């Protein structure tokens, strides 16, 4: 008889963490880069945890965990109950029904009218279950789940929201911006690296731009400076100043680009993000063949005026000759502007992903 267990003690939370990590250990194509975020949520030790009402659940069959998920509600995304950090090594609808029963109860308790799946608390920490591309390694910040995950949501009345990442062979990449346009862009915009010696101020700038640029974006909810400061601190020793670029107009920061090497290429399947990965990033950076353009944000009044082109042009100057490939972050299928950039500047779609939303009656 399967039973639902609430991981509401330190011992049970540790059991949940061990199960979650086990889904990534010794799996050649998978890497564990999310355990730190999950641990901060479960043990309420992170800034982000202060905004989250988290309900970690495990479905047990005897002493074996069949499915684990964190049902989460964030006040700044009040309409949604999230099914986050979902792990299911084998297809088991009976076990999933127990998770859904609890999700429906909590949705009523919090007054939610939607349940979403694949969001790990905030879009900055990932969105989407892998849909196509299972034969390829998991890249940093993206999911690599079993294919049967999708059946749970599709057979429980969820709507699918598709997205894709794009890949490009750098050797075949010509100039992204014609010389005449480049001169005009440099007259209008200045691109600068992040200044980590001013961490608090830079995190606040990142927050301000995010909240303006993505305010109408599906699944986005407003960030607060304390959360982004924590994010900066977590990745401070993994990133170089060049990896977070700000674009300025008339001395004011109006956009940013976050890019970095695909650190999964130097991680092994036995460990997650930590000191070992930081040291490898310093010592074995030449072993990383792919870099990722993870996030680009431009405040709405500057969109369509060239700020994104200035960021891409500067990034190309920084990365030329250093990497064999670049991969984009996920792009929503119904975002024509971002998809057009992918179609124009890439060799095509690398992988596809899906998020799920269920409207509650």
C-alpha cells in the first residue's frame, strides 16, 4: 500500500535530499546543480525560502520512495501552486494521484486557480521538463528527466507550454552585426562587466532590470534585491565579471546578458555545485567547449532599439576563439522575437522542453 509522507522533520527532509541527489548520481548524462537550491528551501536557510510556503512530499511503498515533489506557493505568484523539484524514476500513476490530491487541497487553501509543473520556485532557477534530446548531456541550468514525466501531466488535464534551446557552431558564426551598425551601436550603448566589488548595488541593478524587462512574461514574478544578492553570492566564485554584462544608455544601465561556460562539462556525476566545481572551473576551463547565453533582459522602453544587439556583439568579441559552441537558454515557443534571434543566429534547435499548467475550476 502506497502512502503519502510529509517531509516535515529534519530527518525526513534529509531523506528527501538523499533521494533527490540519487536521481543524478552515477547517471552519465545528468548532473546535479540544483541540490543547493532545494536544500535552502527545505531547511529554510536561504533568502528565497522566506518567500515560499513549501510542502515537501514523498510517496512511499514500504521504505522505498516512489515519487518526491515540493508543492510550493509564493505570495508574489499567488494564482499558482507549483509542483517543484519533481522526481519520479519510474511511471506510477497511483503514486502521482496522491501528489495531485494534496496539490488540489493546497490550491484551495491558498486560493490558487492554477497548478503549474516544472518551475523550481522562480524562472531564474529553471523551467521545463526535457521533451526531446534525451541522448545528449544535461547542460547547466536545464532539466534532464525521464520521458514518462510528461504522461503524468498530459493525462491529468494539464496544458503543455513548449520551449526550446538553440545551438551554434562558433566556427561557422560570422559577424552578428555589420560594421556600420556596430559603429552606431557603440555610439548609443556602452557594455560593461559586472563589478563584484559593488555586489549589493549590482544585484539591485539586476533586480530592477529583471522586474521591468520580464514583468509581462509567463511565470515571472517580481524579484526582491535580497534574493538576487544571495544569487550573486552563491555564484560569485564560479563566474568572472565578463559573464554578467550590463548595457548602458546615457550612463544608465538598461539591460543585461548573463552568459557562462557550461560548467556541467567539468562536473562529474558524483557531486553537485561546490568547492570542487569552483576549483575545476579555475583549473580546467579550457576543457569546456560550450558556453551558454542564459538570460537577456532589456527594460521595456529600450526594447527593439539595439541594446540586445550591442550585448550580443560584445559577447561575440569576448568568446571568439575560446569555445566550439554556444547554447541558448530556453525560449518560449510563443515568443516570436526571441525565436527569430535563435533562427537567425543558430544552427537550429538543440533541445525542446515543456512546462505544464492546469486551470482549476
